[in-house]
C-alpha cells in the first residue's frame, strides 16, 4: 500500500550512497512552526547521506538502509548524517527562522531479543567539523557492520584508507550541543534551537560549495562502561520517502512575499556539560524537561566560579581603600612630625640640650 504522505516519488541511487526524492508532499515539522504559510515558508531537504562508525573498529563500516547511535555490548556507535543543500533550494534573500531534523526509528526486527530502540537515555546532535565520505554500502548486521569499503567513514578514518580524522571517533564540535532529541512515538526530532538555525543559514548563504559536514549523533555512551546497552537505529537515505531523514527549514523571503521578522520561539540551548550529566534521563523525557534539568544543574555548578569572582573583586576594592587610608595616615604623621620639629627648634628646653660649656651651636638663634 502506497504511503498517503506523498503523491509520487522517484528514488534514484546516486554516487556515495546519496538518494534524490522528487515530487514529494511535505510532511511538516513539530519543533518549528512550519504551518504559518502567511508569514513564512518551509522547505524540506531530503537528499542526504548517513553512516555509522564503530568504536575501535576500522575494518568494518555501515552506510546503507539504517544508521545508529548509542552503546552496545560491543562498544560505542556514532551516527553521521549530512544533508545536501543545492543552490536553487532557497531564494537569494532567504532568512532561516528555524530548522529541525526528522528521523524515523526503525523497529522492524529485533537483535538478541531486544528492540532496535533500546531505552536510549539521551542523545545529542553536534556539528561535524571535517569532511567525510561513505560508499553507501554495507548494511548493519545487528549492531555491527560489514567489511570496510574504500572511501568509508570509520572510527579512525574520515575516508578509508587515505584520510584520517583528527581524533578517533570523528571530528565534531564536542563543546557545543546543536540540539537534543525530542521524541514523538517512532519519530525523533532534533533542532528548534538558535544554533541550528544559524548553521543552516550559513550553509544557504555560502552557495559556492560550502563546507557542510553535517551532524554527529552522540548517544548514551556511558552505558558502555557498565556493559549495558542503550542505542537507537534510524531509517537511512535508502528507505521509503516517508521514512528517510528530513531537514525541515522554516524561513522568510521578501522576494517571495514573506517579509523578514523577529523570530524568538527557540528551544533552550543545552550546554555540553548538561549532555554529559551522570543522572539517567528516561527515554520519554522531552527536550524541555532535559533542558530544565540540565540548566538547573549547570546553575548550581556555576555558583563556585561566580562567588570567586565576587570575592576577588571585593578584595581588590577593600585593598585599595585600605591602601588609601594608610597613605593618608602616613602623610598626616609626617606633617605632624615636621610641625613638632619646627616648634622644638625654638623651645628653650630643647635648646639647652644642644648647649655645651654655655656655647650655642652654629645656626641656633640665641635665647633672649
């Protein structure tokens, strides 16, 4: 039965495992307002590539049908996802208001008796900072891949066997979280943040072959230390049109009759330290719940540095005041001593101290 979500679709295999889907009805977003057609426009980018890299493994790879992120009994898995933005996808004056990624959770089969969505506690989206490739071959086999192909991304290689990552596990912006997962049944959403909107705007603006490494999906990796499993598998670029990854962009364009406006309905940014919080956040937690919890944690963690700054500045102020008071006191004491010395110079009692054999020292006026 054909999905109702599209009218007609043509899926053409292209190089590097990328597919092109055309004549597809838009699905729409959840984190961004993609339905306010009177004030904004929306565009769904469906041309993408994805891959999975496996901790400590450079002889296996996977970049077809499914990709995954999280922890397994065999180690950590990380998902790579990039969307190809063409020059004519957006008008020249497009201003991105909001952007989000829509991913479909795969649960068509089990592995070792467990569902393909194994209670993933949390997952975050990070910007990849180096170019990477994939052959588009090798299906996931359980939680492992197939024999590595030339040009595949692996744990150590951005493109096997010629180009290595700067660090094992992939080059990505560790410190900045672009977005955290929002769940809606078998659909997962990443985005709705100001950071993500700015990244997509950059890709649109630099139309002369912009660097677009896409995103790295980092799952609950701490579970690997205890030997437990926490991971999720997503449908990749080779799936049916209603299952493939989608980048949904909401924007304005004066040339298209949609004036630029101030947009501020962004989800809260989640700091990196929050994403690495040791407390387990349940699979059903929403993005807002995660953000509220982790931002409160960070507020507590930041108390000590802020207190130190206040004490330091206060110490400087008090020290300066004390120094000024001491300086004034010393100056006053000097003035007092000088006045006393002048007075003593004409005091007869003092003058007698200088006399010897009734002689007056030179320079001392006689006593009248």
